[in-house]
C-alpha cells in the first residue's frame, strides 16, 4: 500500500512537472469567449464550472502527436487541441478570428501583414510563448523542405513563392507577401510549435541529427510528458486501441467572461471504438457522453432519450465537402476511342439532361432517411462563402442557387433534341450515329455511395439510357478518375470554409479537374472565367468583395456541370443532458471536423 | 531427429524468401498505394506528392524496391512505417499489443481445449443420444455465427437487455475508464475479467466446434478398432478402456492442430479484436493493410510466416514425441 502511495505521488509529481502550475491571475491578453453575451453567436450558452471528465467516442487511433507531419483527421483531432495558431476559424460562424495573435494589421498595399501576439502567455510546461516560436514554426518547420509538412502547400502564393516571416520584437511578427492573397489569413492559422522542445530535432538547426529526424519526432511511442502545447488540452495518456486521455493545459489562454479559465472539464477521455455500432452501444450504456449519430440510429435513440436523459440534436447544418457524379468529358481521349461519346459528354445540354435525371429528393429520403440537404455547387454548404448564405456580401439567398430539378420529361426532350434516341428498337437510346450508348457508373464499396448509384442507375435506365452500375475498389476508382479512363464516377471531396482550397479541383489546370483534364490546354470561356474568379477572390482582403467573386464562380460551376452535385447528410449528434453547452457546441465534431470543436466550452452540469 | 530439425529450420530460409517475394508482388499488384488517398486531397499539390513518392521509394521499379527492402532486412532493418513514422515492429507491437495478443490467444486456446476435448469424448461415447445432438448443435452454432456479429450481439444483449450501464459496467475495451488511472487492485482485476469474457466466448466458440467434431470422429474410429474390443473383453473398466487406451490414440491428429494454432496466436481473431476493442497485433496489421503501409505489411507478413513455419516444425516434433510409431530419422 505504501509503495502504491509513493508511486501515485510520483506519478502526480511527474504530471505536474510536465504540465506546470498555471497562471497566477488571468493574463491581460487572454482570449475571452463571449459566453452568454448578447449579440454574439455565443449568447445562448451558459457559463460553466470547472471539473469533471468528458467521455467521447472516437473511431480511429491517432497515428502520431506531431501536428505538422499529421496527414489525417484521426491525428489532427488531437493535435488541433494541443496546438493553436495565430488565427482560428470561429467555432460557430466559420469566420477567421484572432487566437494566439490578439490582432493583425494589413498594410495599404495588402502585402505586409503584422500580427501582434498575446503577451505573457506560456506553453503547457510554463515556458513563455514568443515570436521565436512563430518564426520557428514557419521558417524551420512549415517551410523547411526537410520536413514532410502537410500545411506547406497551403502557404504557396499564386506566383509560387512563400510568405516571408520576420520577427519585429518578442510579440510581433511580420509576414511579407509578394502578391495580395486573402487565403493567407486562413493558412496562417497552422499550429504554433514550441521551439524550446523541438528545435533540437530539426536538422537545419541541429546538424547533429540526420535529415528528416523531425518527421519521426513526437511519434506515438514518445514519452508523453515531453509533449508541450498551447491549446486547451494536452495528451497525457494513450492506451493503444483503447483510449486517449487529454488533460487541461494549465496555461491555456482562453477564459469565459466571468474570469474562469477554460476548458471547464479537467479531462477528456477518448474511447477508441471499433465502429459506429459499438460507439452507439457505449453511448446507450452511458459510457460516453456524446455521440455523432447516423440517420438510421434516430428511431432507436429518439424514444430512449427522455428516460435516459439525453438529447438527440437534429441540426440544420450540412457537412463540409461535396458529393457528386463526374461524367468524364475526356473519355477515350488517351487511346483515341469513344470520340462520339466524348463529344456528347462535352455537350452541356447532355449533362443538363443527366442533371435533370438526378432525383436528389429521393436520395435524401431513401439514403439519408430524410436528413440531408441537396447540393448544387462546389463550395461547402457551411462555408461563409457559400452562395446560399448571407454571412458576407449580399443580400444573397438560396434564390441564387442553380437547380436542375428532377424532371424526366425535360431530360427526355433534351436527349431527343441531341439525337440521343433509340434507333435500333432495343429499348435503349443510341448515339446520334446509331451506335449503341452504354454508360458505366462506378463507385467504391461504400453503402451510401452505392445507394446513390442505384437510384441514379434506375433513373437513367427509366429514361432509356443504358446505365450499368458497378462497384470497384477505391484505389481502382481513384486511378480511373485521375487517368481519365472512367465513364461516370460517383465520389466526393472534402471541403472547408475557404473556397480557394478548391483551386486544385476547379481551375482548368488543377490536378483534380477530373471532369476535363484537357481544359488545361484547351480551356473554354467558362473555364477561363472560373480561373479568373478564383484569382480575384484570393486577391482581395475585402471579404464582401471576395464573396461576390465566389458567388459568380459557384453559379458558373453549377451551370458548367463538370461535377454534378448530389446531397450532403445533415449533422446529427446526441448528448446527455448533463453536458452543458453541448446543445450548440457538439463536443464530438461539428460538420467542419477539426475547426468547430468546442470541448473547451462544454461543462459538467452535475458539479 | 536432431538433423531432421536442423534441416527443417534451414528449409525455412528459402521458404521465407519465396513468401516475401510473393507478398511483395501481391502488394504491388493491388491497385493504388499508400499515397492514393493523398492524391485525392485537393490541398496537396502534385509537387508534394512527387516528393512523397520519391521519399518512400515508390517511383523505383518493382524489383529494385524489393531488392532494397531485402537488403535492409538482411541487415536487420525492417524499415519505418509510412503511416506512423515508427519502426515497423514498434508499429505492430507498441502499447503491449504483443503481450495482450499472446495473453488472450493462450487463455482462449487453453479454454477451448479444456472444454472441447471432454465434450468431444462425451459426444463420441454418447453417439446419437439426445445429449450428443445438443452438444453438436451448439458446436455448429458457434462455428457458423460470424465472430464480428456474435461480438456485437453480446454487447447488444449486455447494454440493451441487461442494462449493465446501470451497474456502472462498461462494454468493449480492456477495462472501464474509471480504472484508467487507478493502481492495480482486486476490483480492477475483476473489471479486466468482465471485459475479457466476451472475447473468450466469441473466439472460443468459433474454435471449439471443429475440435469437438475432430475429437468425436477420431474417438469413434478408435473405439471401433479390434484392440478396444480386446481391452473390453479382458474385462477392463469402461473408463480405463476409453481414457487409457482409446483417447490416447485418438488425440494424435489433434496434436498437429495444436502446433498449427501457433500462428493464430499472433494473427488470429482480428475482427473480434476490432469489434471488442482489444489491442492486438492483428489489429495493427489490419490497419496497415487498409492503408497500404507497405513496410508494416511486409514486416508483419514475414513475422506471421515465421510463426506458421515454426508452428509446423513444432507440430512435427510433438507428433514424434507422443506417437512412438513416428520417427523422422
């Protein structure tokens, strides 16, 4: 017993040593969340009390603890909570707001942006956070070719150069850009890393370590007491395949208006579970406090809620990302076949006919149990730049949306007008030359996608188009898409708040311009205007002006029908009544995944 | 016997080489690679992808890649995981995975054998009686229910029917979260047992049916042999006839099965481990396969093949040991 006590004491001492004691008083520059303050997006939230443990289910293990070499959300879920950047996306509105920096100024020519850091802040181990850490993160990690950094590509300016980062004093950094580039304000939000802990692993700063050492730093098997961060949480325990425990960072600079330091909870325990089924069982068993449900879970959870005291939140938020079908306008271009089909696919009238055959309402009803939103363009629905929102610019409404209503009769008349009619009496429409027209639809082994494809296949066949749906392996599918060897492919892309992140997809020479790669050499008027609008949207710091460019761009995309959009599921989650503020701030994830997690604002009402 | 064993061990080297070449070819034949998902990310440029391809050596011809891999393996370097950036075997075994795997597999193995052999004997000695049918029925049921489904059903019954949450008990995983930062205690030990029994039931029942059938069949064959009749006509007690004479001979083929279950100790029960949330080597290997994390897939495969070959050798050795008629010299 005595030994156990000593061991517990030692462990407690170690964890204190790793995490430091916290601020004596609230720093003057603290980041205050206006919880309960009228006129803000936080007005309907409550002030909380500190203490307790929040239990969250998580489907995958993290792959590392290194924010900058992480490539997927299973890792960034944790690293985002440990490392915050100069700016952040507002949890609720999606707008860019100050975080580690308390503010910034943009020079008149738009080329110099000066950030003022909050003063007196500390890392979780008690060391001061200064401009040196920002410089280290940009110049020695993000822009260092030796580091396999996931966020370097996001920093590239339109002319291929990178912003130049300089220190003016301990709390001021200056970025100089070669050209005006609004998305810089978004990409500048990368997590700032502690120089005093990590400089030793960067070959450029410490030639004693081999090149590439940083990539193998802060891997899962590290001594977790060495982890140092500036975000609300720090990982303190990892049981492989079982759980990740995060404890409050005693030096997190977020406070509520009453002067209580955030986060409210002492700990988050992430239960790593096999799949959604087990996740739901754990929620029903009271082992986890929150759960991101699927539409099919609603009939089970809704009746159970009142007795077990949990709420099922059916939000009106759709997820980020896009779901689409992509008729390959370059079909047969590589081997010189399918010339007539290619010509047909390139004809926007044909693509319009296809769009009129997509029954998005049925897709929402049958595939998403009625909990989804139809999509018409390439910018994610929750983005403040989505043309159907009125966050910037405006006034704009959904009336700007370009809908191709489900209308088989109109589709049939369009097909007839194109000469795509049944010429040999076999019941299937043929190409204008009389050659048979078969359309192959492919997607991968994903139940939702397969369900979409079956509906599409049925509707196309009902209109006399000989559509054949086939499931292929994901990698084969992606190869088909990139090699432009597919016919019609159904897939989706991840999205975000920043429309410029779609540049790779929608500009004529983008590497994901999979509906017509040949547009790079042979762009049409619409392609050229889209390219131009993308540049214009990025080339101004006036958000309302940028919105207008992006609005035109979204409308053009919708008319162009390169990718023909389907629908996005609504964001659903459930939480026990005792999790305060969870009604607004799903602590699991919001549609945005990383950017909207409000674990630091939730609290335990039972305390 | 010794020369035979040495020869068998030496045979393993070319065999492992062939296995590794086939495995490497199969990985390369699969469409796509580790970077396919990255290729589909709008935020990653073509230049960055190219750098990654070169960093991982994925741009080299197939045989060159294999040669590099082999050369490093011979020098004891199995490479670094593309995904976790940790050495291959750290990725597979890290976090007590190997320990848990062996612990769970051996306990399940012991439980399965301790139950299956007597049931098999009972079933053979009560051939075609109602009790034989009942035992056989449950044996087949265990064999035919998919493990992942059975595991989910158990969890569902615990949560929805028995409402174990009301008693503060969790499902899945190794131990309830309230014990995470607690020192080892009797209560914690019991909680571990509470989490382990579904694993024993799921994996155990799936392996038991086969063993029961095997034991039953072998014993029935043996019981019909003339020497058993001789023993009976000598007036020996039935229990002596069965346990001393018949079972000892009938159990021989099962020894081979025991040797061959060795590789199953480290790579078996992947799906059950995933559903019940248990850290096992098989689960780490499964993740690597899904992500096409080549170094881990190759390292793991070599490791599992080694176990399979060792299992074979042990089975041969055990057979020679229990059956005096078998000699390899």
